[in-house]
């Protein structure tokens, strides 16, 4: 059986999930791992029998790979993808694409010019409950969407700095923006506001601690997404979707249809590993055995452009309109308007 030779860059939390999935596949060989912290790469390489590197670009230059997985924090995007593009090397990249649109747009242009195969880690799209929600909503178009990402501040040292993570909308709530696009279509206008509380325990933090974004979809539907990182743990992450006569509630592990169950008993629960599913889909595509990559780079760029517009609107207080943009990727450019 042919084995796909894979390298992985960034051996932190989410890399552990991808490595668990990839090393369990009999048609994949993870041959090299890299991390800016050499010891982390060495420990992980030793554990799975791969070669360690303290520099992802050096790894790409030294190894003969069929694909690479980038699992680095938001601020680290740009040079790694450029190195993959220079080698015409297909890549999987974790969300978000970058802290802003600059690096992401330039990578997207390279990917499009080469027709390079890519996949992005918007793993909710591989959940069976999301598929079921889509089926339900095909016959009951959404008129109102409400979403919440109410959580703790993640412990990663880069997370609470805007120039490192992009902030909560860009780093976390992006999953809900992506689902909003999937379930309700493209957005043509955003308004937003944010609040920042001083954090005694995190004196350098500059990310918003709470925010609310108002979305107007091209369909005429309305949405709001509220985020907070002020809590001691995860309180609520998910969407409520209002259609004529029914309210559908979607969380990562459950789907509830409140027309059928007024008391809110879920109609479906998920026991899946969507990260293993997205990895399997990309491997199958690269081995020409499947065609189920649900979020290639250009599709992720549309979500990222929407989130970046919402983030700008939250900071400036100016509304943003999204349009088709010069690249032809709908929704990847935005213009500001007075509120
Ligand atoms: N899909 C999801 O649900 C999900 C969940 C968690 C994290 N993520 C995303 O994955 C990315 C990583 O998150 P994490 O929680 O694993 O972070 P982490 O801090 O646990 O790990 C990141 C690793 O990357 C390394 N690194 C940083 N810059 C590097 C560079 N230039 N080259 C090589 N290595 C570098 C760090 O040393 C660290 O070991 C983030 O973008 C995050 O948003 C996605």
C-alpha cells in the first residue's frame, strides 16, 4: 500500500490531535516534525519515530514530503506556507489562516495560482450533527441566527495578545462564523462592538474580553454572535437557528429541534472525532481516493475575511460591507461605512 509521507510543524495541543489521527493511519507515515522549541519537536519525534527539526522551513528543505500539516499559532503563518508553495507541497493548516488578511490573502493567491491541494481545520464541518442541521435547514431557511462562544481565556502564552492570536473572534469564534456561512449563506454587512476588562492575572493582555457582532446575510436573515473569554471554563459554545415554526440548537456534540422537543431533548448526539475525519478526508484526496475536503484554503479565506471585517468593526465602531473583491473570491474584501 502506498504511504503518504507527511511532515508536521508546531507540536503543541492541536498537533497532538492530528498526530493521533495520522499515526493511526496505515497509509500515512509521519516522517518529520518541527517546532520552534527544539525540545518539543525532539520529544514528539522520539514518541512517534520521526525526525525532529527546530525550524519548519528547514524541515521542508531537508525532507522529501508528500504533504505537510501546519499546526502553528496564528502569528506564525506566512513564511511556512510560502515555503510549501515554493515546493508545490500540499498542506493542511489549522484555523485561523493568520492574525489578519494580509498573509492569508497572499497565501490564497499562491494556492490559487498553483491549483495546490489544501485543507483548513474548520473541523465542525465534519460533524454529523452539522450535516443533520444542514438537512433540516434546507427545507426551513433561517431567518435569525444567534451564537455564543462563552469560555475561559486559553492558557497558551500567545492567546491574550492581539498581534499573536488575532483575538477571540479570529481565533475561536471563527468556527461559528464558518458555520453561519455554511448554514445561512454569505454575509453582506457586519456591525460590532467590544469591551475590554483589565486582567490583573494577565497584565500584557490586550484582546477584547467580550464582543457582539451583528450580521446581515444576503438572504435577508439576521445574526448575532457574542463572545466572552471572562469565565473560569467553557460555559456555552453553539448556535440557535430560528426558522418559521422551529428553533434549532446546534452544539459541537448535539442538535436539538425545538419543534419536536419543546423541553429541549437533543434529537441527535455526536460521538465522532471530527479532527480525525478532516485528516482522513485530506489524506484520501491526496491519494486520489476521495473528494471530501470541505474547507480548502479559498473557502476558509471567505470565513477569515468575514471574521476580520467583524473584528475591525468591533474595534472601530464602523460598519463593514463585504463584497466579491478583485480576486473573485466572494466576500474576501470589505469596505467601511459609518454606522
Ligand atoms: N480546530 C480547532 O478546534 C483548534 C483547536 C485548538 C487550536 N487550534 C489552532 O491550532 C493552532 C495552534 O494551537 P495550539 O493550541 O496547538 O497552540 P500551542 O501553543 O499548544 O502549540 C503551538 C506550537 O507551535 C510552536 N510554534 C510557534 N511558532 C512556530 C514556528 N514559526 N515554527 C514552528 N513551530 C512554531 C510552538 O512552540 C508550540 O509548540 C492555532 O492557530 C489554534 O487556533 C485549532
